[in-house]
C-alpha cells in the first residue's frame, strides 16, 4: 500500500514484485585458500535449532500468511515497519524477506542500514514493482515480484538459507545472477543499450572464471557435494 510520507525513490521502485559486498579477501586468496573457505559456518538459527526468517511487510494479513507458510520449517518473526525491522535485526537472523515500501523508514533504507552492519544474513526484496537498473546498486541477495505463491516463497527461503553455508565470493556470484534474472524477467527497456547491465554481465563472467579455476581443484566428490546446484545458477533449492 502506498506510503504518502515515504521515500520517493523507494516509492518509485516499490509496491508490488547481496548480501553484503563481496569478501575481498576471498576473491584474492584463490586456489586452496579459497577452497578452504567455500563452506562457512552454519547459520545462526534460533534456540531450538531452526533457522530464523524475518518477514518485513507492512500489510499485516500478508505478513501473517508468509509466516504461516514458513512456520513449519523455520523460526519466523514479523516486522510491520522499517523501524521494527532494524530493531529485530539486532538479534540473530538467517534470512530476511523485505518489502520495499514501509511506513517511516523505507525498505531501501532498511537494506542500506542492514548492509552497513557487521551481521551476515541473506536478504530478498519481495515487491510488486518491476525492477529498474537502479537495483544493480542495491545490496539484496534476491529480488522477487509479488504476488508470490507458497511453494515459490518456500523455495526462495530454502535457497537463501543454503547460500549462508558458502563463502562471500560464492554468495556474490548468486547475488549477481539474481540481479541479472530480475532485470531479464521484468525490465521493459532494452538492456543491450544499458551500460550498467553490460557491466553486470562482465562481472558475472569474471566471477565465473574465478570459480571455474576453483572447481578444477576440487575432486569430483567435492564438486557433487558443494557445487551441483551451480548448473542452474538461479534455481531455488527445494523444500
């Protein structure tokens, strides 16, 4: 629902529809050092061992619906304002589903403040607004258009939770693929004439080359265990 007092920039990109910057050290290490860092520590999770999902959505019935869809598998928390979201992000969280239009503090600003912190979690923008090239500068890990169905939401969260297991460089690769997919799926303009989009493609090519060099150092068993889902870079992990 529109927020007359909200951030005009957020309003333009929001209404209906990277995680932190790449780990520079992971990019520079390469070789065996990168291989060691491919899998990271397990997600923070809740006290009962479930991974924690924060749903940030100002439409309370919709937020409650998302919670019902996910509650069987995750510890789900809900925030209906940007301020509440930032307060809850002070606690351990694994995945954030973030609306772009929120009362007071916009979803875009919540994302910016979240990325400025030292916390490590996956963020998906869930919005009904078609993405524009400005999303290339945003720090989300995935971008999904509303309305979203139950199975799609579950797959999205499972995919994001899985990415938490990998190094910052691998997570960066998925962020780039998610931005490319969002633009190619929703953008109405001619991406071929967009310099920012071409720069995105070049960055993806560079990261793929780096990861390809890493994969060559893995045994077949390592590859099957940790990289089998690269074959479809934007595919969601199943329930």
